[in-house]
């Protein structure tokens, strides 16, 4: 059982983020690569948000949800990447205790919100394919805003629980975090007390925001598949399936690494391996989101060409 530290016990006031490499040359190369990835993800997702806002034909529930996903991805990657870029070039790689708390909370809130929001996208596809004539009635703007607000509230609430429990632990020993940002398990491993109970709470939250949404997404797509099989024409079946392909791709890219990190036994924890996995679902998912949705979407392409045409006319 943990006992309060003595009066002269020192407490950690900041953390040192090790990042990926201590070699200056390697860090410069990584800086250029990650800067390009960061700018590409911000510009790509920002373009989708801009096109959806400018083109009235895209003011539908599906594109409203897609706009929110892009906003989440931009916030998600901006929470970690700028600081990592600074640390790649700076000699000092410290982050204050308060800064670590804030980064962990915002990163967790946006990530958990996106986890839950994929269920809303699956429900959108379910209604569009199974009840096409009632699509705009079922998914009215009021319902859409309520679904969006509900997912954001859940994400920020569960992240507050996770962050508060982790950062209230006593950190009185080493302060070196073997990661490129303040990720929960990496920081918690430095605590000078038994964290078994908090790990169990984290596991319950992870099951709720990973397994439950995945189960609902699977149930939605079983219903969608049954509805598609009832379509007589092969062309109609292909068109219906293509509307779901982008969503299924992003669900796989996001959930696979996140589930691996947060739903596995603590005994298999590997900092070096986990940093690479975290980089994938943090950076590459945000980068691939606009690529996956725009390349397979004629409406997005049409909106882009329309905006470009307006720009040429204005000149």
C-alpha cells in the first residue's frame, strides 16, 4: 500500500520527452519529414472543411460529419506534432507538468471523440442505404448537431477521467518519458506507486470507447450488407458499397493501432515499438483521411473544381 512521501521528498515539476532519436543529424531529417507530414495533413483536412463550407451541395448530414472528422484530425495532430518538431531541433526536450496534463487531456479528448464519432458515420451510412427515402427526415440538422455534441461531450468527459487519474499520481522519481508526447501509459509508468487500480479504470474506458463502438459499427454494416444484397442490379450494389468503403478504410486505420496499444496486457508494453504505432494513428490517419475520402468521392472533386473555376474567373 502506498504511503505519503516524506517532507523532503522531491516532486517532478516537468518531464523530458525522449522522442525518436538523440542524434542531431537524424533529428534534422526527421524534422523535415514530420514537418511535411504535419503540413500535408493540416492542408488536406483544411481543404475538405473549406470545400464543404463553400459548396451548398455538400451541406448534407454525411458531409457535416465528414467535416467534423477533418476538424478532429487537425486538432489531433496539432496537439502533438508542433512540440515534437521543436524538440527535434532544440537541445531542451522538457515539458512542464501542467503542459503535460493539458497535452494528455486534449489528445485523449480528441482521440476518444473520434473513436465514438465513427459510430455516427456508420449510422449515417446505415440510414442512407437502408432508409434512403427517409434519410433527411431521420438525420435532420437537429439530430446531427445532437449526435455531434454528444460524441464531443463523451470524448472530453472520459479523457478528463483518464487524465485526472494519471496526473494525480505521485511522480517523485525519474521524469524521462520514452515517447514523443505525454501519452498516458508512458507517463503513468513513472509513478512511484502501484497503478493497478488506475490501469483497470483505463481498461474499462478503453473497452467502452473501442469495443462498444466497434460492435455498433459491425452491427450497422451487417444490416447494410443485408440491404445491399437485396439490391437487384450489380451496379446498384457496387454504388452502395462504394459509399461505405471510405468509412471502413478509416475505421480500420484508426482502430487497429489504437486497440493494440490500449487493450493489450501491460506486460507486453514496449516503448520503442509503441512510439511508432502511436505515430501511425496520430499522424498518418490524419494524413490519409482527406486522401481516402477525396479520391473516392466525386462530390468532393466536383466542389474542388468548382472552387478552382471561381478563382480563375475572379482573376
